[in-house]
């Protein structure tokens, strides 16, 4: 599996030669997981049903159980993910941080991300 590397702000990154950087295998799956969760349900024109419903489960009315269920569903839909072993979240004001342990075709990995209002 290969993916284009993104930075902490989810922007594409370039190498010293000015070309897009790539990630592969476990790193690609982990990055794809963070990207998948960061997509808001309804924002992808060709996959309106995909993404995490953060508007309804985090911002309008915080429902940790509903957000976790949705996040697990999103993670399991990422190619190469076999199981979501653990999922934790913490909301402080207008920031929600999350961590997850996932089992992939390459082994166990941890991911982390955040949302801001």
C-alpha cells in the first residue's frame, strides 16, 4: 500500500526535490485512518455517506459513544485495517483529541488526531 504523505495540518508534503513524498505499508494505513476520520460526513462529493459525523456527535451535541462508534466504523472501512483494538477521546473546549490502536495487515499501530471547532 502506498499513499501521499501529509503533515500534521493534513497538507501534502514535498521532498527536497520538490516532488510529492510517499509513505507505504503500515505508515500509509495509519495516515489513511487519520485522513478518513478527519473527513466530515457529507463533504466528499462522490462518497457523501462516508466520513465521521463530527458535526452531530462532537460539536452540536457531544456524544462520545456515538462519535466512537462512527470513528470505529470509519477506521474499519480503511483498506488494510483488520480491527480497532482501542479508541480514546477527550474533548476540551473546542478541541477533541483522539487516539486509537488498530490492527492492520502489517501489525498493530497507534494513531492520533484532533478536531477543532
